[in-house]
């Protein structure tokens, strides 16, 4: 049965049609931007629209995070092979992580398969288990063996739960770099954070659990992507300025947005770039957040 396309679908279809003829290697803009958090097939977005989206934002290199084989990161994102395929088509613009549901028997075998062909990290780990569970310990052991980071989505009572115990993992695996992401990670910049609140508003009381992890553990880093990070940066800009200054070597820009535009209010990645450029007044600190920290934390030129 035929159906009428909504406005977003119509625009996306038009972009897809023209991209097939127009996608060529990009010209690198003056300011390097590394996006550590994007997905293939995110909310059914085409690969062509994803490439165009990243170029519109001015991104010079993108880390693609695949879904697990049984869970699509809540958005039917593409799995391991889809990120490999896109990297192979645009090798100068994309790198990829490997992923699998960590408590499956096949998890190590699957992740290791893609680490052996060049994956430069593990994640996005976004699965309904405790953040210090035996399954996460096994993933951390694998990351330590291959010397790659892990990116984790922390969401109260849903994904990588019991976040306030995560320091145990950081202490057990001091040589593994962990990148924190999502609502519970960013909510806990506030010392008085109520764990059940996913998008808290209003002034931040300094000294939250996330702040302490970033200060006390050299192997803890922060993913500045999605509405969760954008909310943390905008709810209290005075706190955000000092937070970004205090953790200038620990924050990594990411987008994690599913739009096909790459600009404007509907694109959280573009909004985050704008906010970071407002809040970070030091050119060197901005470069750290947009690219240099990612280069240190993620071995993006890792060979098979």
C-alpha cells in the first residue's frame, strides 16, 4: 500500500537520491573535529545521509559504534559489518568499534573478530546488565588485551546499572580507558543528583560522582554527545565552563544524533559544537575537546 511521506522522510529521500552521484572524498576543513559517537542506520537513516550529515557538521573523522547482534541500541542501529562496510567505502572519514551483548557466550569471539580487522574500541555497550558485572569484567579484560577503550551508556535501572559502583571497574583495570556516556553519567556531575531523574534541570552542585571519577581516575573519560551531554552543558553554564576547564584533557566531542541535516536545532551534534565554542574560550582547550583528546584515547590508526 502506498503512503504519503512525511516532511522529514521526503527531505531524506531527496538527499539520498542526490548523494549517490555526489559523494566524493571530502575537503578537510581548517579545524579538525573528531566525532566519537555515531551509528549506521540510526533511526533508518541511510549511509549517504550519515556521510552528508557529518560533512555538514564539519567532522573530519567519525567513530562508528555498532549495535549488538540481539539489541539495536534502542534505535535499530546497524551491527558490526555495517560499520566495517562504511569505513571501507570512506576510509579517511570513518573508523569503527566492535560490539556485542557482553553476557552472550559468543561475545568475546564476535568482538575479537572485529578487533583483529582493525576495530579501535569496544562499544557502545548499552545493555541491561550491572556496570560491574562479570560480563563487563570480561569485556574489560578483552579491551586490556587489545589495548582499546570501551564506551559505555549509563542509564539508571536500564543499562549498565548501579553506576555508583563503577569506580571498582576503573580500579581493577587501570590500563583500560573507559568513556562514559548518557543520562546517568551526565546527571551525576551534580552532587545532589536524584538517580531516577534522567534530564535534570537547574543549577549544579559541584562534586558529583562523575566529576570525581574524571578527577580521580586517569582512565575515565567523558563523551560529550546526545541530549544528555547537551543538557548537562546548558542547565548551568557557569558550572559547565568550570567543568570543561577542569576536565579539559578528559572530554571528547561526540554527536549521537539521528537526523539527516547536520545543522540547526534538530541536530544535537551541531548544537553541542555551538555550545562548546561558546563555553571554551581557550583555543588549545577547544582543540583538545574537539579532536586531540580523541586522538590520545582512541587508537584510530590501529591496523588489522
